[in-house]
C-alpha cells in the first residue's frame, strides 16, 4: 500500500508540474519574446556573426557576366534608380557590384535616372573608388542625374553624348579618358540597373535592351523581384539581385562580407527565434487539449 501511494503522489507531482509548465508556455509574457528577438537581431550586428550564405543561380549569372567583361577589359554602365527609402537594401548591393568591378579593373560609368539617387551614387562611387585606389575619369565616371525616364534610355542608345554631354561637375565627356570613345549604349559590355521602382521592366528592357541588344541585368528590392522573373526566363535579363538577400549572396561571391551579410544574419536569427516560439506554443496547446 505504501509503495502504491508513493507512486500515486509522484505522478500527481509530475502531472502538476507539467500542467504549470504548459500554462506558462500558453501565457508567456510577450515582453520575453521581444527581448529574445531584440537579442537575436542585435548580437549578430554587434558581434559580426555571419551565417553561411549560398548564392543562387541568378546572382551567380551576374557575377559570371562581369567576369566576362573583365576578361575583355570592357566597360559597364551602372544606373542608379533608387532613393533614401530603399538605401538599406540597395546601397549594399551597389557596394558589392562596385567592389567586383574595381577588383577586376572593370571601367564603370554611372548615371542616375532617379532624382534622389545622385547623393547616394556619388557617396558609394567615391567610397569604393578610394578603397581600390581608382582614379576618376580613368577608372570610373559619374554623369549625374537626367530627367526623362525611358526617354533618357532611348537617347543614350541613339547618342550617348546627347543624353549626357558632361559629367556631374560639368566636364565634357570628350575630356574624360573613360568616356571619350563612348557613343551609344552598344559601346558598353554590360548594363546594370539598381532599381527601387519600375525602371527595369518599363524603361531599360523595352527601350534599351530590346532595342539595342546589350547584356543587361539588375538589382531590386525584395518585393519587386518576383515581377522580374519572366524577364529572366525570356533571356532579356542575364541575372538578378533581389533585395538584401541578393546583395548578401553577391558579397559571398566577391569574398567581402559587409552590411548585407550582417543584415541577413540578423534576420535569420530573428526568424529562428520566432519559429522556435511558434513550435513551443503549438506543443503547449496540443498538450493542454490532450490533458
């Protein structure tokens, strides 16, 4: 009788403790979740914890195209079509592309088709140019902003100097060694558009790539990427960098982990914490129903 009574009391204790644990999980204070999410985002950013990233096919295609340009010692036209609201996604992408170009001695001509873009474009060009010791007018050039959207793309295809007769500071293009022999878009070995709007599908592809037949690719915010998949399937785009994830994948290919990789690590940790709480919450719910 004593032995049976002991086991009954023990089971009752374990059962009561289990019920209390289930009730705690069912009614966990949301502030505890907020603290875990905060730590999951802050620690990777502060401690430079980089999770492994596997580049996708479309990002690798952009990298391979720039490698072909490097072998031919060619030039790239880089179009900036984004503003301050999308800077966290687009600026790391621009850094990664420019690092690849300058590390492989690819000439870069930059233009802006977005009124907010010149300040961001000039900042990243000078930053990465100084990092690799590149000379303005010889290794890269910045032509500033031109209004007109698709009309500017058409004009560049017909007569590049008519669209941009001078650079951002008023120097004629014929006075710059890099742009002296550029006449049309066909003189570029590759065109890449950094887009936060609809410049890829409504400006560059119908009025640029389709008309003049140059290799073309782009980078965009994550929410825009699915709309551009048909152009990848049709071959009108060589590749695509989608959002911060695309920028992080390109940083992996370039071999320089920067803000995009850190941002994706923080996002991944936050997602992992949220999924963990969802799993525990569902376990507690089903166990409570069973009891």
